[in-house]
């Protein structure tokens, strides 16, 4: 096992709450020393990804612009957790912000690491059922979300095959929901 000997914060900007970059000093199992990069998103509490299901068991996706890849992507509603809230509260907030829906029927189905080679937080996948449309929804992320749509299983499968769903976190969340029997393709 690699042991962290010293945590070294390389980048932190109080105006940028989204990321911290570390370049830690480590001790390898063979006794040699080295350095390892690691990125911590937000305050290190991880993220949530929601499998939002309509009454017809259709999957809710948001069409969102992602600056780092300069592309519009279909994604599950998702976002970083805030320390002062539970995972369920964070999930409800993201569902509200990104889709304009709420749910009191949200359950966790699993967790995964989105990029364990460099990002040191995990993603909690949750299923939201019994969705209720909100008139007073929180503002979507800076105008980057243009629409929320619900797709049946065949449409989602075709979107994956056609390369219309390309976000890795979304693909992982959909797969986790499939293996848990939540989505049946």
C-alpha cells in the first residue's frame, strides 16, 4: 500500500470552490519515496447522480453544456455534495436545480469512483421516484441546462449505441441502475 507522508496543497483558490489540487509526498511499498497528484472536488464530500424515473419508468436526462469538453451532453442530474447536508438532501437539491422536479422517494443504490487514478472523491447513485413538478424550482446551473426530457429504455439504449450519451458518470450510473434491476433494457 502507498502511504501518504505529507499532504501538499498545490492549488487552492477561495474564489473557486470546485477544486483543490494536491501533489503529496508518498512512501511506496518497496521503501522508495515519490509524489502523487490527487484532485479533490468541492469540499471532498463527493457527488450525487440521480436516476430520476417518471411514472412510466422513463429516465430523466438533462441536456447540459460542459465547458471542459465544449459539448452539449445528455446526462443524469448530478452535482457535488455540500458538507452540511445529507446525501439525500444533496440529491433532492440537484434534482430540483437541474430538472425542476422534487421527490420524497429517493434511495441510494451504490457508489463508485469516477476516476480513481486522480480524483479522490466518490459518486453516490440514487434513484428518485414519484417525481413532482415544482413551480418554484431553483435556478438551473447558470443557463447551461436547456431542457429536461424523459426517455424510455429503448430510447436510452439507442442513445448509448449512437454515442448521444457520452458522459462517463451518466453511463456508470445507468449501468449501476441496470445491475440493481432499476432499469430493464
